[in-house]
């Protein structure tokens, strides 16, 4: 196995253009999905945290449960939506990177929203009285808290990014793993493994892990710098 | 028709099989077509059953698979315009070097299968409605074995593509039916070798069909037809013949016009 | 100008978790005098403050201001100050913005408030890195910027050392002098004497005695208050 790992790293080190195209596409798809999910998920989580409405507890339970959506099920669902035989077939989005972004956004949105909800709810306990005393309530209060705890929300975003970059089921089904168009790191690893080319698959796996580690390390440094600055 | 590459004018979606994709044929073949026509060919590689299903749903412009009976049904039911034969390759029966069923060297696939069954030697099947799976079922039928009823724990239905099935076979030291193309580029062989080859019944015919624009008006029929025309033309046919792995030719063009 | 005072509590009760925390309190707060709410731990001081300020709704009875003024007419400082992760100045600006003060006036009012409490030199510092005493002064600056009619303070110096406490008391006196009505809860007799004009003594959720400072100290009329002042009633 050590041989396979070294072989893989050697292949990767030769900087094959195709490989880096695949890496670039993986990052583009996953980062776009996480960005979209963050834009939608943070306000959603904050609203549920602070709001008082009938069915709130049920909404929290459902949101938490959706964190565990199986990627392959999401993929199938989006495929049926985007297929020509399906309701959104006219858009011609199937087997494009856009479809992959959509599927991953659906997958990641509950994670970010649920974690944001928890974080905002915890923080709201600290802020609520003072903010209400100042006449700040409802949505404005939720957004104030959201912005104030922005650096601890980074953890939620990273969790979403981890999920997006690791999954293969959704992007495989809605993307079709088309060479040069919708092939990303995880689907390539799956393909090379199934072809029995384990050294290449391992090499790619190591690159994927390294990238995710780097992103996490970067985020951690940002968090620390912010804590020093803002207290 | 100069030597310079044509500018990209559009793309078509071709539903094909994992075995064809994994043999590496497409990477070699499609570059030539794209250079000449400017049409980018996007291949979605699934099992034969799935590929034809994609054609029925209108998610592909062209299907390119290897299961004649299913293809003819596809056209008969109105999903495809016309079936053209393109090329053939062959299947081989691979198995462990130790050869528990004692079939090494024979050309008679049917007799070999009978021996495998009576020896209860482990056999890994694709079980995924693919062209290869279909061919395997035909061979059991020819051997007079109703495999659905008569299989035992020695028969492993992996429900997966050719590569994963071979991975399983290598891991379990089992026999398996595979196309030669996948076998030649498969790197994780373990103790497996070719046990049976050269039998006429292991012949595997490929066909290409344009998805019917009457059923799916959005199908790119001009570009799709251009692809079909090219692949059965002398130019396309010799491109197919030129593809080799380790000096060995994988696919044998046999289009007739 | 119509002020929001007097504030009338009519037969106000508050229960939570099956326990009655405030029982049938009726009182009127007039403008002018500083009111100290005194009582042992658990007597219900914090709850009463929050009922008056409007953070809690009474279970029964009515809390009525004279006119329904905008929120900014009253402000509250809590035992633990809660600051946003921004600079000291930005925190004051936030309060002004929330109160609907026009943008052109916000900067001036904020700087005046910081100067009043002596925090001008820390205006750009992140509020959360300030010391406890500085943060509490900042909370007072935040309230000062709004020029409220009523300032509620819930045990504002309970967590501070004597030096910081003196600084806070100085600011509270400045509020008083500027015309803001002070309503403050404390369990410190010395602080009550230093800052208050009248005392409302709370025992087990009921108002047991209300008297001007000179009459309450040295001898409260009610036995519970007397015991408390003698130091025999630290817990209700």
C-alpha cells in the first residue's frame, strides 16, 4: 500500500494538466455550492433561532435531520428534476457543472442552517435582553447576532465545505462524470478505483485531503486573528 | 476540410457504457472527431440499461451500447431512429491461476460454464443490466443452466460496473466474464488470468443509434447524425482500428453501409 | 413636552416556573427623585426592574407609562454589560441607530457620551477587550447618548471593584443631575444612601415599605427591612 501511495504522489507531482483541471473544477463546484448555501442558510438559521412561530420545534428537528441527507438520494432527486423527462428539463442543466452546484447546495444548506441556528440561539441567550432593551428585535436582532458571531460561524461553513468536497453520490448522478466537463476529484477517484488504477486514485485522494486541510487551516488562522482583534 | 482544428460549434451528449469508456477508446476516438467537426462529444458512461434509459428520457442525443436485442427494441419502440453496427470486441472469461474448475485453455465457453457450476467455483457477475451482464446471461442459457434458479453462494451478484466486478473477482479469486478492453487496462488483477477466449460466442457487437427527435424535439439531430456518419465512415472506422493497448488492438470495426 | 413619566404599576404580578416572583405590586414612579429598589437576593428586584422596563410582561395587572413614548425614552444598564464585537464608539453608534436617531447627529452624540463617561481615549478599542469597569462605563455611555427620561440600573456595580464602582456612581450622579430619573436596584446599603432619594424595599416579591432615604435610614419601619438593614436577612 505504501508503494501505491508513493506511486500516486509521484503521478500527482508531475503536474498533469488534466489533473489540475479536475482539481480546479472540484473547487469551483464545492466553493460555489458552499457560498450559495451560506448566503441562504445563515439568515434561515438565524431566523429560526430567534423567531417564535407555531411549528418551530418541528422545523428545528427537520432541519437537523436534513443534515444527514444521503448525497446519492439528493443526486437522484435533482436528476429527476433536471432530466428532460422531468419538470425542469427545459433548462438543459443536466450533466453540467451548474447541476452539480445545485445538488451540492441542497446537500450543504441544511448543515449550515442547522449549525447557524444552534450558534445564534446560544448567542441570543447572551444578547437578547440588551438588544431588546435597545429596541432591537426580530430579524434585525438576529442579523446583529449573526454578524457578531461571524467568526464562530466559520465552523459551520467549514462543515458544509467538508461535506461538499467529500461527496461523490450527488455529483456523479447529476454530472455524469463526463471527461473534461463534469469530472471532479471524487468521481475521478471512484472511476480510477473501479478501473483498478489504485495508485492514481490514492494520489488524488491525498491531494483532496491536502486541499481540505489547507482550507481548514486557513480558516483557523482567520478565526484566531479575528479573536485577537475583536475580543 | 483543412488540417487546422475546427472551432467548437456545440456539443452532443452520448450515452455509452462503462466498459467502452474504461477501455480508453473514447479519449482516443473523440479527439479526432472534435478536431474535424468542431462538435464536442460529452460521454456519460453508465451501464447499457441505464444508457438506453437515458435515451428514452431524452437526456442524451446518441446512444452507443453493445446489446443488440435491447438496441433493436429501443428502435422498434420509437425511441431511436436507426441502428448502425460500428465495431465488435470480444469477451474473455478470466479466473484464478489455480483454476479450480479446470477450464484453462479451452475455447468452449459453454462447457466451461458448466464445469464452473458443477465445481461450485466462485463466479463474480455484474448483475447490473449491462451489455456484459446480458451476454453472460445468454451464455448460461446456452449452457442449459437457469442461473437465476440454480445459482448458489458460489455465484456473486455484485450489481456493479466492470471494474468493480473485476476488483471483487480479484479479491475473491473468482471467475468473471469481462470485455477484453477493460481487462487490458485493468491494473488490479491479483491472481487472475484469461481462462477462456476466442470462442465465437464471446463476440460483442456495438451499435450506435440517434435518439428520435420526433419523441424529443430538443435532440441535436444534425450534430448527432454527423457523429454517427463519421464513426461508420472509413475515417472513423480506421480510427477505431488504430486504438491499441500494449500493441494489442481492442476493437474491430465492422460497420456496413 | 409630554414625558413618559409617571410610570404606574397596577396590581402587577409575575409568575414563572410555577412560582410567584412578584406579587400584586402597585406603585407609581414620579419624575425627579432617584428611586432605589432594595432587597435581599431573591426578593425579586431584577424581575421588578424588567417588568418596569418592559422586558417581561406581567402575568396579571398593568404596567402603564404616561405617554407611549419611543423606546429610547428609557434605557437600562444590566449587571453584566453586553457589548457587540465592535469598537467602543461603534457600540454607542449602534444604540443610536437602533433608536432611530438621524445619521447626521449620531457621531456627535456618540462622542459626547464617551467624553461624559471618560472613555474618549478608548473610543477605537474593541469593546470586548475593555475591563469590566470600562465596559460598564461604556454601557452608561450608550444610555447617555440616548438622553433617556428614565434610566434603569440592575445592580450595576455588583461585579466591580471599589475603584470602578466609584467611577460608575459618579456617572450615575451625572445622569441624575442632567434630569434623567434613576431607578436602580442594589443590595449595597452604602450605595443606596449615596445615590438615592427614596427607597422601595422588596421582600419575597412584595413591596413591603417605601420611604424617603432620610426616613428609611437609620430606622426602617417594616420588620423585614429592619432585619435586612441590620444584616440579618441576606437571602429572601
